[in-house]
C-alpha cells in the first residue's frame, strides 16, 4: 500500500492524502504520476495479500497512520483537495480459483470497512474512492461492447470484479465513487510485475527466445497503455473529491488488435523475427472489442506502435529484459 500525503510545496488543488492500495504495474504508475502532478510525498506500507495472519495487523497500522496524519490537521487548503482512496490491488487473475478469489474479496471488504471508518471519523474532509476494475473480465467474449452492454462474468475472477464494484456502489461513505474498467493493460518490463502479451513479446524478441502464446494469431483484444491509465486516474484525483454522480467508465484504446498485428508491430520495432508457439486454448481464444462510443470524452489513448517503441527503448536502457526471466 502506498500512502501519498501533501508536502510543503502542495497547492490548493493537491489532495491532502491518497491511500493507494496496490503497488504493482497500475498502482506504481498512478503513484508516480500523482507525485509529479500534486507535490505529494509517498510512503510504502506493507499489506500482505497472501493467506497469512499479517493482513489484519498491517491494515490496522495503515488506519492508525492515516488517522494520526489527519488528526494533526493538514492545511485547510489541502483539506479542500480531499481524501482519496484508490483500489488497484490483489493477486487474482483470469485463472484463479473460487477459493483464491473468495479470500481476495474478504480482503477487499476488510479494506472497504476500514476506509468507511476513516471517512466517518473526518466528515469535514471530502472523500472519494476509485476502483480499478476489469473490462476484459466483465465483457469476456463480447465484440463491439457499447454503453448498453451488460457484464457477463464467466470466471471466478470476473465475478470477483463485479462483486467489488457492487460493494463500492452500495457504500454510503462516499459522496462520489468512480469505477474504471480497464481492458488488457500493457506497460514497461519490470521485475515483480505481471507481464502481458506485448512486453513479453518485446523481451523475448530482444533476447531471441521463443514465446509460448495462449490463444490464436487471429485472437482480438483491446490493449490499453499504462501511462494513459495513470495520467487519467491522476487527473481525476487532482480534480478533487466533491460530490457528484458516480462514474463507471471503460478505459480502452477503442482499436482492437490481433496477436498477428501485434507480432508485426514488435518485429518492425526491434528489427527481429519472433518465434511464437501457440497453445490453442479455446478458453482464451475468444475475440473481444469495444466500441469507441464507450470511451470517456476526456480520455485520449495513445498509439500502440509508439508505446511498443517506448517499451523496447526502456528495456534496452535499463536492461530489464534480462531480469526475472
């Protein structure tokens, strides 16, 4: 968990505090963007998601730390910026079992109850919660998803994401809730962070290793760039925590891409041929796409080919393609 608090350089637009649950690819990118945008200092606090007895004590320590900070009295100007909670945590994925997602849902409920206590304790500070959810999980196998499309979760993971959304929307602690359903997120190559299709192809291509792909060359997905997500979420945090309508939005590129197309983009970028071996798993071969009409008006996704180039340049500069492989 990352606790972000306003420092002496913060402006009236800066939130007084942000509790960012999740320090993986999405959480780290949002934290970095917020620190650049809002003069915020970051403190990492452990929160163990595994089947251990550490979680309850760590969550109590987080509550105590934030309560102490708020009790000491942030400047009035920063109080106007509000108290924000961002959830992009968890270890569950598409292939998680019912037992795994059940444990994660219990963790989420514990955190939500803790957040509600904090908000109730400081009613003079406006509060907002942002939940990062999964468009890929909720609309798996659907093509041309529109604003009228209905989520149809088919996996334990997908049902987990829908349950998390429903719990947040049912909470009375926040005058405003925001839910962002992401499509397949891709980012830079980092250790201890999940790698999706695109960073894996770049890393293996640069190292001249074969890639095992689950799906078909014609499998279509929508891929969204991590920096676009981080910039958008950071902007919503910096806009304040005033009351308003709840938001449930899909963050996607709006441009579906097949594995074959991505292969060609990566090969053109690194000037090397890729060696791909397909595991024809029908459970992960369904096409999925999203109509551009579902995207928020102030959302501006970047070009996939540009971002693949960024990944390759960053990997060669940092030598991250050799780490954790």
